[in-house]
């Protein structure tokens, strides 16, 4: 435990020092690499020192020569370890949002000339799982995996990338932090829900209505998007050489169709989880809905963008004290 605490303090201080240089893509240079002996390296040097003392004490030249040969290999090992990690180009990749309980992998794209041997990446943040590669080729990805159990922003923190190539007696490492983060949606919880028609928890109804994209009335033409039903294509416009256009329809819906946090039962997190489940079900059925939670309102709509806005709203509600870093 004491060694782990010392290691954590050392890496924390090194991490703060290295933060000022983190601009992707990062090309690892001599000023970012730290080299030190491993535990095996200390044992190796200790063995050489012991042989030297024995050789001097017993005036045995053969033992002294063996000691000198052991120590003469150290500078070459240091250079090989240094060259193995120098010139490595690291660039962060986007991380998709996940639901609480699912695994999240923060990835780095590695490139550069040649291949790298015995590369390890470990997270500074607790709870992360690192990776080890016997050989890392240019164009490969390397990263760390988290298993978050809470909603909100998840930060990758700093990475410690190390190499003990070739003999494991010398370690070269860099500390990298690209401030990667991703949004963790609430864990869906199956439960009963209903769309309320009240403007507030007291049950007063809204009298207004809004127009959203639907299939009631033709509102105009717009560029056709790949993947849409061919029934939406305006064939007459295409025949008149006006390009590939799609018919845009609108539907008038009641704005009072909301998933209301106040109408749910249970703890705060249970309510949010049930609302998350409801958002997924309603979005799958392409239904129009809005969200009321606390003093925040998401107006009724439907579609993939609305689903993401709804899940983001539920993930961040009550998380104002977190800055996402």
C-alpha cells in the first residue's frame, strides 16, 4: 500500500508537469520521455555490484570481467528503450456515448515509422483497465476501458504509456492526457410510464400546439437524404431535372404530451432510469413526446436527434456541479 501511494504521488506530479504539452496529435519527443530502472533492473545492477565486490575481494578477474560485461549492456538497453517509444505519434479518437453499466473504451490512434514492441497503456483514473501490446504497428489503436455505473460525464484522465523493451530492466514512459470525455446515459429501467397532458404537476392543461415533422400535411420540398423511404421522393420534380427532392410533411401535435418527472414514483435515479426506458421505447415507435424534469422542459418532437437530446437532458440533470473534465 505504501509503494502504491508513492507511485500515485509520483505520477500525479509528473502528470501535472506534462499537461502543458498535450496538443493532439502528439509526437513523442526526447523532452517527454522519462527513463528509470525497473525492479528487475535494480536487481540486475545489484547483482553486478555484488559480483564486483566478490571479484575484488577474492581477486578473481573473471568475476570482475563478468560484472563489467553486465554493466556495459545497460547503456545499449537504455538507448533501445528510448528509441522504441520516441517518434510515436498519438491522436485521440472520438468515443461514443454509452449507457451506465456498459463498457466504454477511450482510444488512441498510434502511428509513426516502424513498429513498437512491448507497449503498455494504463489509466491514472481508478477503475480503468489498461492494455498491453507485444507489437504496436503504425495505424493500430490502443486504449483503456471503463465500466461506469453512474450517469453524467466520464473523463479518461491521463494515460501512462510505458515500454520495458528489450530486456525489462529499463522502463521508458510518457504521461499523456488529451482530456477525452464521453457522456454516460442513465441505465434504462423497465417500468410503467405515461405521457401526461398537464402543463405542470397540478394537472393544468396547455392550450397551445406546435408543428413538428410528421405525415399529415405537405409543407414543402427539401433535399432527399440517403436512407429515407423512396415514397417521399418528389418524382415530378426529378422528371423536371430539379434534382432529387423529398416531400416534407408536418403534423400538428399537442405540446402537452410529456414524460413528467413529477408523475413518476420512486427515488430520483429510479425515475430517471424509467424515463430513459420510456425515451427508448417512444423513440423506437417514432412517437412525439417531450420531457419535464425539475424546472427544465424539452419540447415535444420525435426522431433520432430528439432522442439524443432527451437522453442528454436526463444524463446531465442534477449534474451541474460537474464540469465534465
